[in-house]
C-alpha cells in the first residue's frame, strides 16, 4: 500500500498514520520528498481497509499495489483452470470452445423448446441454456415458469444428452436450481447480490457468473472471489456487454478486451454472450467470432423456435435456421484457425 | 407504440406486423411515406413486448410513447405522495426535508454508536441510519453484525426517539429486518434484485430504494414499480451517484438533475445521498445543499464517532463535529430559503 | 512518481528502470517487499513521461503523485484568481456570481436579439452571450452569421452596456473574435483543440473554457494549462454536462460536484451552464441554483426572444418571460443566502 | 418525424405545432389516442430542426425516423465505397485489409524511424503512420516536429514505397500536410472540430477520421458527413476506443461492434486502432484480430524502434520484433480465414 500525504501534512499527522499501520503489522518505508511525504507500507492489505487510512487527516490518497482478489488471481494459481462440466465436457484453456445455446426463457411451448434443443445438439454445441427464473426490468413482463421450466430443461437434457445451464435469482432457490442444472448461472443484475454469491459458493455445481453492466473487471473478479471464498472454485466468467453512452444501434458495448485482460489477471475460464450484449441478430455472428479469436473459452447464444412469439428478448434471438448458419461459421473458425493456431 | 419499418420492407412484412398488433387489440394508423412506412399502434402496451415486435423481419425500430411504469408515474397520480414514516415524521412535497444520518455500518462499539445517535438527534435529524447487513465488494471486508446490529439500532431508537432505516440484502431476511426497522432500505447493488423487490413489496413498512450505479431513471422507476405492484406504495427514492468515466476526485457522479426529473415524472419522494455519491468528506456539504435546492425531499448522510477506525467507508464519513457543522449549514438553508420560497 | 514492478521482475529489469530515472535526475528510494519491488522516484516529473517508464519490461504500473497541471493548480497559487472582465465586472471568489445570458446563436433578427439583450441587462446579468460561429453536429444545420454576428453583438453591447462573450472555433479567427468580444469562449467540442488553446493563450482577453463532454477534471485543467502556459492566465472554467448512459430525460449529466472539486484543486473561477447541460427548460432553474449553492462563480443561461423559431437549441432556451422568472429566483438565492453566508 | 404531445396538451397547442410543420412542407397524419395525440410528419427533416419543434408548449418528445446523415448513409449508396489510396492500394469491401503501422510520433532519430519504416514494409503492411503534429493532453509533453516531421515521412516513403498517413490538427496546416501525405488523418479529439472537417473536405486526398472518445456512432457518421458535404467523398472511419467507466486495465473500451454497425448503416470503409484503444502491448494482437474478423477493412498499429525511449505512447507501442510477430498472426488470419470466407 502506498500512502501519499498532503503537501502540508504535519509531522504529527504522518506519525498518526505510521502508528496505525505498524499496529496492523505493516513494515514502513518513508520517502520524504521536497513536495510531500510518501509512505510505502509492506504487509497483508487484507488486514486493514485502505479507506480507513484514506480518512486520516493529512492523507491525500492511498494506492493499492496488489489486486484485492486472491483465489481468482493468476498470482495464486499460475495454470489455467479447466472446469469439468460433466458428460465429458470441459471448459478452459486448451479445450475446444464450448457453446451454450437456447432460448432466453423456457416457455409454455414444450414442443418448440425441444425443437430448439435438438437443433442445439445437432449444431455441435454442448450446453442448452434457458431461463426458468427471469429477471425483468418491468413487473408487467413474463417472469418465467420457475420450477416447471426447470423440469422442461431436465427433460430436454434427457432427450438430447446436452448439459443444462439456467439462472438462479434468489438464495432460497439455489438448492432447487442446483438439483436440476449442470451449471448454475448468476445474472448480470445479481453480480453483486452477495448473499446469492455466497449461496452458490456452497454448492458443488459450476457457476456461470455474468458481468454486471457497470462492473469494472476488478469488481467482476471480486464477485468471483466471493463465490470461491465460500467454497466453490468452479467459476466461469461471462462478458455480456457493459453500459455505454450510445445505445442507439446496440443495447450494450461488448467489451471484448475483457477476455485477454481477464486471462492475464485470472486463471478462470471466460466466455462471451453476444446476444444479450448487442440485442441485435445481425451482430451475433461477428461478435461471437471476435470474442473467440480474442481468446474466449466459449459462447452463449440465444436461439428460439419462433422469435416473433418469444416472451422475452425476441429481437436478439436467432431463428433455428439463422442459428445453424451462425454455428457453421463459428465451427469453421474454430476448426480452421483457433484450434490449429492454439497448438 | 410507433413501429418504423425498414425502407425496403415488403408489403407482406408490413402485413405480418399489422396482424400481430391487431390480434393484441391495438388500433393501427399507417403512415406510408416516400422512404418508409410507419405504423402507430394505439392500445395497452403492457399486452405486448415491444421487443417481440422489433424482432419481426422488416422492422427497423419500435419506439414507446408511454412510459412503461404506471403506479409510480405522475400520470397515474397527479398529487405528490407524502409518506408517513411514524412518530409524526412525514416525507414528500410540502414537508420539511428529512435527514437520515448515522454510520455506514453498525459496529461492535455500541457506546460510540449511541454517541452518534444522540448527535443525530440533537442536530434536528429525524432518522438514524446504520447497516447491519453490509454488501461488500470484497469477501475479505466486514460484512455486518446482522441481527445483533439490528438490536443495537432498536436500542438507539429507544434511547433517542429517532426512527431507524437499515438495509436488507436477501429476501429471507426481509421479515426480520422489517420487524426492527421503521424504513427498510434496498441498496444500490440490489436495485434489480427482483425477488427482493417483490419481498419488500409485501411488508407494511416504507421502503427506501437506492438507484443502481448504472440504472437509468426509467429503470429506477421500474424498480419502484416492482415494489408497488407487489403491494407496497410507500417507496422513497434515493439518488446516490452514478458510474462515470472519472473517479479520480469523486467516487461517483451525483446526478442532481435526477431530482427534478423524478419529480416531474413520478409522485414519489426522492432524497439524495451525498456521502456515498462522492466518497469525500469535503463534498458532502455542497452536494447536500445542491440536492435540497434542486428539490430533494431529504438527505442521507454518513457520520461516525471515529471515522479513522470505521469498519467501512471511513473516508466519506464525517466526524461528529464535522457533521454538526454541516447540519448547521443545511438547517440554515432549509429555514432561510427552502421553506420560505416553497410556500 | 511511484514505479511498481511486476512480482516476477528480474534484478536486471529493476536496474534498467533505475538507471533511466537517475539519468533524468530523479532520486530513488527502493521498497523491496515480499511480493514485489516498488520504486519511489522523487524529482520533476515533467522531465520524463510516465508512459515511457511504464513501457519498460518488468514494470507493472506507474503512478503519479503530483497533479500534472501546474499553473492552474492550487499548489502554485493559494489565493483564488479573481478576473477583471471590464466595466467593473469581476469573477471569482468573493465577488457576486456573474450571469451570462442570451441566445444560443446570434440570428438574422437583430431586433429580437436586442430585445433579449435589454431583458438580460434588466435582469441584473452582466454579460450577453450569443454564438456567431456555431459548431453543429450536422452540416445541414445553421452554422452562424460569422463576422456579421459579431457586429450584432458589438452593437448590443453599445446599446446596453453589457459585456460580450462569444465562441471562437478556429485559430485563424481568434484575432477577429477577440477584437469584438470581451470574453472569448472555447466550446466543449474544442476543449482539446490544442492549436486553438495555444492561439487564445496569446490574446489579452479572458477565455471561457467549456469542459469537453467526456473530459475528466484532470484533462479539463490540463486544457486550461495549455492556455495559461501560452501566456494567458485569465481562464474561466465552465461545467456544461458530461456524457452519461442515460440521455432520455436530460441531454447530459450536469456534474455539479466538479465545482467544489475544481475549487479545491485550482484557483481559477468556475461557472455552470445548466441550459446546454440539460437541454430542458424546466431543469434550468433548479440546476442553476444547485450550481450556485455548490460554489459556482457564475452561470451561463440561454434565453431567446422566440425559442420556437430559434435556429439552434430552441428546446433548452427560455422565453424572455421564463428567463425573468428564473433570474428572480436566482437573484433571491444570491441575495438572501449566498452573499450572507459567504461572508 | 414523430411528434408526441403531452397527455394534457390543448387543442390549440396541437394546432400550433401542426401549422409550423405544414408551413415547412410536411404532410401530417394525426393519431389521437386515449392518452395522447401523436403526429407523424412526413417530409424532408433537414428543412426543420427537431429541437425547434420539441420546444413548443405541449410537446413531449420529437423522434426522428430517418438517420440525419445522408451522403455517408447506406441508403444513399448501396454499394460499398472502395477508396483508391494510390500506388495500387485500395481500402474497402472486397479488398485485402490494409495495415497502417509506425510510431506514434515522428521523432528526431531519423535512422530509427527508417528502421521502423523498413520493418513495416517487410511485414506486408502498405501504409506508414507517424505524427508530425501531436495533440497532447499536457502542454509539457512533446508536440511534434511539425514540417520537419513531414519531411522525414516523405523520405521514408521514397525509400520504402509505402504510403504515408499523418495527422493535421489545424485548418491552417491542411494544405501543407496534404502536400506531403497520401492520407490525411483527423484525430479523435478533433472529430468535432468542424472548421477542420470542412478544410479537409476541400482537399483531394483521402481522409482518415478517428472516432471521438465519447462520440456516438451517429455523431461519428455526421462528422464524416461534414467532410463529404464539403466535397471530399473519400473518408475512412477509424474506431479507436471509447471512454468507459473502467480504465484500470485498458485505456479505453474498443467498441468492436461499431464495425458491423457502421458497415450496415454506411458504405464507408472502417478500420480499427487497437494500440490507442487499449494502451497495452499485450492487447494489440487479440484486438487487431477481433476487429478484422468482425469485418474491419484495415488496422492501425503502433510500432517503435525503441519504445522505452519513445517521446509519446511508448507503453502501447510494439518493438519491431513484437510487431513482426503480431503481423505474422494477422497475416495468417487474413490468408487462412478472412480472405477464403469472404469469397
């Protein structure tokens, strides 16, 4: 920790800060410059809150040197995490990128849903997505089929052999969702629902954690840290677009650079969701490919048997035919370029 | 709803959209221009999701005419809501602005907490704040005293006669928190935790809803709508700073214009939290006064008996002496200018 | 400057950085921690670019300790700058806040313009604003009357005794504009037009510098530094709204906290433009008052004799009657609260 | 144009709006709903400013239907623009992506610069970049060699056969820069320097227009429209990162989705600058490849013979060796995937 004192800080103020730090076991090095004094404090920063130092009179600023996340950090684990999702599917560096596809929400029309599930299977994707619990901005919109939706998912898994990923929105539902799902998803709007993070930290299923729309990468990795600290090391990160100043042509800004950044600072696998990020069908294929080539370990894509009748997010869902075309492009990229060059 | 077709939309595509809208009971007016066709659809937009129309082939864009929130809207209720908080304290237009003050979190040192509570009472503030459940970005930081903290709050209320506002983070804790608190707070990071919004929509205590750091005003009012739709009409909104591109000198950007905007579009009371918004002590007084003069119905301010030792957010907490000075300025502004000119 | 080395930086890499810094006259203090080495370099940071150090192999990050602006900084000048604008009008701490008002652009209708000028004079404002050169997002919009507009401004000054502020957009026009104007304005979109900053740095008229819509406060003060470094110390800063993620209800986010922040870090006067910031008439009065109470040294307000017919920005312009009402509120706030409490 | 009236708009207010629109030659269609009246106005929106309508009493909102740019729009020109840059190099759909590479600024060390130029040539890139006029946030940083730098560029062209792209910052320098350069660049901070846009609109060299850090895509295309409207149709757009809320790990957010969006709405070629966007060497290769696969028609990459000694932006510049490695990856992607699949 670097503590920068104000130019007019008194000797007494400097001493007060020094005492506090030493009491917490830090070793101090003083740099007394012409303009101001800077104290470098070497020790375990988790023993003290930087803000509590920043509040001392005479302190201008406190700067961190180490990242505040630990279990999720590349420093604590040099090798990439590869997570076993079941049925032979693995996600992480060295594995073929994993595709999760399906409708935004599981709906009444079970036959249509199964049609999508079979198309997902045939396209070479490994995981079926579909929301049974749906976070909706407005209370007047479809909120999901809840447990009935989970049953539809389970049945689709049985019929197709796909794995299942679905969202949980509340800590009370974690056990139930984990009973049905192979991967439990935390939605973007719950990325800092810490009670929920703690709850999924106690299950033995992998967790797909979506980045909050205004979360910094550090906050995102700290949310993963909450889950890992509670006991579950199998966290998959998902970049799904951040809020920007321009939502005229795309809903959010897909932050593709987050992929190589996360891969540098963390050992966890990271995927891209081009459907929610852009909210536009024609952007799904180029953004999916851009994400993969930037190093993403997988994709999450929306497809619906009849997007015009979808209860949610129809505008960004591909039809089955469009999905098949997009998957052909994606598989071509993976087979011809990503796998050969990653060797 | 205004449906704008692509310039090259076919007659068949236009007809398909028209059929869907008419099936949902909308009355249509067609504008066939030189460049493109525009369909104005008059009806209850809650019967159809705009996005499901936007996904039709040949549709360029769907624009809403009416705001999607209803119970929270000025259109549904012309007169300002004035909420009775208990013990004779009311919040809303025409009432003296209400001040909620106290430490960020309730801590072990009960004696220090009571010292703050008495200072809050003496300053003329009506409500004591203090977190028993603390949402923390990092799992290594203090997470709150939980029920023990609620007991400290209740005792402070008994000793001082102040009302109590405190945060609830999880739907399972709503009943317990509502038993202790006079006002139940939803934190900014839970603004779109819809299960929690629904849960506080079923209690009979007023809810203080904080704006999410990247929530638009529309999303903010829709979050209030979730609570109101579940049954609880007593929602107080709190602007506490939004994420911006510059966090060097202040943590967030306090969006003071949100106050007059919300007052135009909604009948709900709205307050300002200058402490969390700025994260800097010297900005609390100017931002508090700016918020009040822009029309805020109240303030939330952090004060701690010993900020240097605070478990959380010490840097933005005022000392008791600083708080007393700030409150003197605030009361002067209210007495000399806000109350006289609001008559 | 604080140079933080990577945890795995080699001794050779550390030495290379040290050599470079010492060659530039810096005195170094080494902190060798368990995790990484941190070098504190004391010296004149203007002698070396931090980025050139950041690019060395083995360097994780370079952190500045001192602000990069100097002439504009509070450290270089403790007392507030008070700028003499002519005709007895001064702007800065201790002076009555100055109001600049007038139409967005000077238009053909000279009679209407003079009507506004007289209303501005009668309201107690000191300065008439009006654009002769207009930066317009689209080439199909009115671009200003150019020199003819400057003549209209000069004539209005003669008739009313008001001072004149108007924008210059190109370095070639600086002399001409400075001949007519009492204050030369740099628009938000030109805040980093460095050739233009340099050009106005060489005139002897005060400069009103508007903050760019995505400029950090540091970049804003560095833009002022460009002008001051070129020779002109009379810079007035103007906060006029920054770009945010929500432009539904207001064009930009007025960053009122920038006022007390700038006053802490700089000695230059700072004003608020609530008209451009919000783009909505009903927000002008509350935001103007909020800015003043937060410490602004002045205001810039748009008023037009017939906003429905304005060539630009009609939606945010007040009518003369609305303006008179807003000015009554503003003068009341200044007389009853701001002047008494600032003593 | 869609004009949405307030729910309580009077018949007289509606009539006033209607009169104004009809006077400007618009044909009107009225939708009188239960809640409010909506007027659809069919006509040439360039004849009236939407904001001037928005300012009428009783008007809630004015929504545009057509994009405000015309010459730059896909509607005005269906086929992609392919721009001839000279020496047989073309940029645009169907052509091999063009690479522009070189140091951020042209510096004193001419020998080093020529070394870079030869490396650029050998890598297969077609264009040499290098700034002779440098926009710098601080006045204390290197501002460029000006005309001397242009001469160095010209000499490097002579020696290598590469084309030259370099920035012009002020309208007075446009002719001189155009004399030396093959492509004239407008920097991000000058994207809305309309006098400069107009000036480069009058030369016969192609213009590379960089997106402003907070410019929406619409504003970006309108800036191109300024150049085209002034007479120069050869505009190349460059996405170089937008300002976001997280600059910890990358300087800006590279908005890769802007590439397919621009390609949908405009016929102009668009390239990506991963060096300025990210400010980090290790992000250049993944972001360059992601941009290409999303459809970019070219790249701009920084390379320096000795980044540690660069006068500007060293941290993001590749060494010659790193550049060669990155170009190998890029050429492999182009040859193996982009060219084969674009057929």
